[in-house]
C-alpha cells in the first residue's frame, strides 16, 4: 500500500472485518477527502466480501447530494466540509448500500483551505443501529498523512461502536 501507515491500517481493518463477520454485520462508505481509501483498505483483507457492501466516492460536492443523498440546501449554506454533511454521508452510505453501518468522511487534505476551512479539518460520520455520531479531527501533515489519519480515525470510530 502506497499510503503511509498501510501495514498498521491493514491490521486494524482485519480486526474490523473479523468483528463484523462474527456479528453478521456489514459496512459501507461515502468518502470525499479519502476518495475510497477506507473501502480500499477494508477490501485488501481476505474475507472482506462478507462484510463490505460498497462505497461511494463523492469527491465533487454535487455528488454528495446526487449519490449519497446529502441535503442540497445544507451543501449550499455550509459547504461540503461540515459535521452534518459527514453524518448525512454516513446515512447515505448505509441506506443506499444496504449496510448495517455507514461511514461518511469529508474534510480538507490541503495544502490550501477549501471554502474557508483549514487543511487538516476532517469530519467522520458513523450511522448504524441506534447510532448517529460525528467525530471532528484537526490533523496535521501533508495530504497523505491527513488522509491516512482520517482512515485510521474512521476505523477507530466504527470499532468503538462494535465492542
């Protein structure tokens, strides 16, 4: 894996695949700044096909609404990098892919700000049975470091709700 921290991420992904398999649950993603990296990391794990339903890469703002069902007015008023956008991405991934759990990621990997939002600002949404939560991150480093940290945090957030 070209991303930094790939071996560590593979280990965490393998643990999540094992737990989800044991529980008979599934996961799907709607990813913006990570552009499918969460899904791709899970898919590297043998047995992932039992738990990984799919993922939406919604890098362009309008695709967040079209593919993941994010409220167009929310996007118009607050932009693509907002906590509620992450929550709605997670809901959209879960609903549209028919998964037990949905992860939604949006943020700014840099090197420059987007819509007045600083690089390193990341929102991760989790949608699941009786769960709808958003985690806010303030990461540092280059694009790869911010994206890798975002994947790590998405796995951590899901893992916290599986135990």
